[in-house]
């Protein structure tokens, strides 16, 4: 195997015609990798992605070749994948207003050029899910919101329309299944790419605690920050300590790491119905 790329969280190896996508225990916030890993994180993300790929298979094809035909040292945290030519856009869908979307809305009344009703607050549910794409920034830089027209300019009108529809479809299916299990999906980011046969394919990870904001439905209340089953807890800890979101990132205390791992485990178990060993 040949190491092709080491990303913020994942390492990509070439193995013949396939790729081996390996999820590490690294955690990144604001596009910066923290120096302290979260035990089991890579295995949790891999298992949850595989579960979601099955739930979404009738909506959009995915890049999975095998979850078992991988090198033994990566077992449980790796997927054998098809090679894709990734689209140069981060595809994001939002059903609730929070995070960077809320910040942009408070400044402009819109998110990624999508005008929203006046008077929305932290965690407001949106009238309907919206496509709010962003750039794919190089390592060490931050993704920036872009408008749908900018997506059209990058990839053409037909592909832009397909990206938007697939992203919304994936969000709606994910939100519906999660709601049945008492979880709200505030937003999610997906990765799409072109397969060799010209098919637009879902790649990377999908509807995980790294790519989505998950909230327990039983405690949801708009107008305030929500308990979150994702890395928002780490974001809040880091910014609360005065970190300026620039590298180097601070070491994370053991209790923050333990609480983060517990949240990843709990949302995996609630969504899949499986007990994490």
C-alpha cells in the first residue's frame, strides 16, 4: 500500500485499483487538529458511517467496496473504497440554525445566500432544510460559506442541482431516521465525487458525530445552546479557554476527552440500536 494523503482525521492509502480509507482517533475543530486523540473515535466513525451507507443506499450510491477486506492493523477503522474524483464543494444541509450558520444569519439575515425569516434564534428550526455549501479549504485554512450561484460557477448548473438535491435528500432521510430514535440532526456535511463510470457517489463519511450536529430531542429548546452528541463540546471548551482557533491547538484535558468519547458512543448506540463493545 502507498500512503496518498494524511488528512485532519483520515489517512488514505492506495491499494491496487482501490483506496483504503482509515479513520484515526484524531479530532479537529475549526479545521485545526487537536494534539489529544479521542480513544475509539475512528472505529466509532467507521461503524456509524457503514450503518448510514446502508440506510441511504436507495438514495445515492456510495464508495464502499468492503469493510472487512482491509489490512489487519486497520481492522474496524478502515473501509476499502472506490476511487472518486471529489467535487470541489463541501455539501452542507441545515434543518436548524446554529453554529456558523447562526453567525452568518445574525450578520446578514441569510446563510450561504439563502434568505431566512426574520426573528430566528439559536437552534430555531428552519421552515425547510436548506443547502448551504462551503469551500473546500486547503489544510490549515478554514472553509468559507459560498452561495448556490458560486457552486454553479464551479461545477455547472446541472451538477450543482444534483449536489443540492442529493444533500437535501440525505439530510431528510437521516433526520427522519434519527428522529425515530430521539435524535435531532441540526445539520450535516457530505462528500460527493464522480466514479469512473460517471456516477455521482457518496464518499468519505456520512452522518457521523464529526460531520453532523446531533441533539437529544427530549431536551431540545430553541433560544439556547443544545446538549450536543458531537465535537461541539470540544469546540465550546476550546473557545471558552480563549483559544483563537489558530494552530497550535491546546492539549485537551482527560475529562473533556472522556466526555467526548461518551457522547460519540451514546449517539452511535441510540442511532444504530447496537451496543458498543
